[in-house]
């Protein structure tokens, strides 16, 4: 049955995301092929298993790790009835299970979502977002809708899988450096093993660098996607844009050393804690520039305003 | 949401499921037979107001439609979370008309592409002792749950579970209890 919708899909965003994921996959295949070629068969499974274990643990305990690192505590309905009411309504609109709700006691206005799947998700907001940031209720709601979209899109899973390659390459580089994966040194008469070790290290370092950039690009596309879905969910893209403006404005005012602790978890944040203007920084950023995000939201606002719905 | 949509991060707004609403008249009958709860004649649709003139236009069309000849008494209000409630009042025993009124709001929103903004519908009941009860319909799940408010933030969970046991045959009830969210201060209660 054709249903009527106000929203056009963003094919450009989708194809850019597909391209990045394809490149990550391609790089993974090439890297593993290089490992198979240069690393003796007996050390290869060990490296793969250790990398998988590290990543598996990070993924499985993502909710606990992130909330612990941020000093967030879970709250129940009695402790934060207003927050619960907003999240519950959004979940009912989006037809999602209710995530756990946590509050982090920091003055930086921000929010993040984590957890391995929608049933184990935690959505966390800072006290700064709730109290100090002069955000209106609709703006807070926009931020929460953005975070719920991260949960719906399973971004923790996607980014974890995408980062597997980087972790693997980093480990191989370090192991090649410390232990040498090239085989038995006693047989090393012509320097072949030393050569292989060097090649492995170089290949790993290059793979690590490229995959790092690709994962960051993917992270930025996921942010656009979460902005989109969040704006569609509340039907209020302008409020989300206003929230972005206020939060990024507030955040750049806060002194730097306060933010250092927040840095590792930026990938799951609503807006990154570190502002960057240079183009190199843009390439490394986990989040797209605020102006671009606002531009996209304005476009969605126009779609909402049009007189006729599209058939979908 | 399919695997591909997850992978590409393009969740779509969920369309409401409107069919189950028509089970309300028989549920009201069951409540009356089993106990003392009777409809108050109030029913309300709750939706999220999207920004822009297009939505406002649909909203005023809906009000006009409902206030037409022989229509229900209608009252529109906004709650503190930014959701709009359209409250309809009919005669106490006229549950069928009330459901039709509510459905008119649904179809108007859906036909204009705003179906995803429907949150819930509430129909209220009261017993001889003045206990309050609402049956709330979740559009996206297509399920109902009971809400029995005492004084905020207390709700009568015992009564809610009793009602759940009674209405299993008439309505599709929400199995996930964590989705039975309270609607304090909802109009029509």
C-alpha cells in the first residue's frame, strides 16, 4: 500500500555511506590478504582472535564502558520524570523499546547514546544540557531524537565493525615491532624474515591510517543520518538546528582541559567537544561541521512546509 | 526496519496502525459487564505538532471537520511536552461515534502525510467510586494499555493489571509493560 510521506530520501548521503563502507571492506580484504601472504600461518589466527576479542568486549560492554567513562549514573523514572516523559513519547512515536536513561554530572551541554542493540541501549544526557544550556524543551527533545536515531541505526555496532580493521592493523604493527611475526630467527640467513617483518609493519601502519580516516568519514555520515531521522521523528528540524547552534556555541566557550576526559567518546556524542576549523581537522572529525548539519536541517524544514506529501 | 535501512542509517518515520481502534466499543461493553467502569464520553487524540504551515493547515481542517453538523464537542489543547490533544465529547453510551470522531482525526493527518506524528489515543472511563481509568492506544504498536492514575506520580498498577486480564479478548494489549507510559494531566481524564 502506498503511504504518504513528507520526506524525500537523501540518495547522495546513502551513496557516500555505501562508498565508504565498500572502501573499508576492500581495505580489509587487501590487508588480510597481505597478512596471509607475509605472516606465517601459525601466528595469524592468534592475532585475529585477540583483535576480535578486544572488539567484541568493547561492543558487548559498550553501554557500561561509555557510561562509566563519562561518570554517568542511570536514573529511574522518579529521579527524572520529565526526561523520562520526553524519551517515552519519542519512543512511542518511533515505535522503539524504551532505552535506559542516564545522567552525567558535567557542565558541558551534551548527550550520547550507546549500547549494543536497541534493547540494551542507554541514552545519556549531561546536567549541562538539562540545566545550564538554556535549551528549550523542544530543543532538548530534538537532541534526544537525534540520539534515539543513533540507537535505531545501531551506530555502535556499525562503527565497531568498521573499526575492527584499524584495531587489527594497529595490533599487527605493534606485534611485528616487538616480537616479529616473520618466523624463526635462527633460520634467518638471507634476511628474508627481517624484510617480511618490515613489510608487515609498513602495510599495517598504512592500513591503520587509511581505515582511521574512513571510519571518521563514516562516523560523520552517520551523524547526518541521525540528524535527518531525528528531525523526521519530531517533525521539528528547526528546534534541532537551534539546539546545535546553542550547544556548539556553549561548548567552545568552556576551557580545554575540562574536555580532555570527554575526548575518547566523542564518536557517540551529539556534538563533539572539541571545535575544529582547519580542513585537516575536518578530515579527522567524528562529527560534520555544525553549519553543514544546520543546512541539512533547513532543507528538511522546507520539505515539511511543502503543500503536498509525496507518495511513497 | 530492514537490515539495509539500518546499515545505511535511514530509518523512516513509522506509519500508524489505525485498525485496532475499532475494538474499543466491545472493550467498553466488557468493562461494563465485568465491573463498574463506564465510559465518560471523552476521547482524545494526541499528536506531535510538526513545524510549518502545511501542518497548521491540516490541523484547522480537522477542527472544521469535527465541528461540522452533528459533530462532537471538540477542544484542542497543548500539553507541556509540546504535544497537541484533540478532545472529543459524545454521549456516555455512544462509544461508536467517539471512535469514529477519533478516526476522522487520524485519517486527516495520514492523508496529508503526517501519519507518523500520531502518538496515542485515549478513551476514559470512571467507576461508581470515582476511580479513573483510561485505555490508551499506541498508534505505532497497534496496541492498547490501561492507565489508572491516582495522584501524580502514583498509578494504580493493581487495577491496571486487572483491566489487562479482562480485556485480553477484546483488544490487542501491549505486552511490554515498559511501554505503558503514563500521560499525566491528559485532557479527558
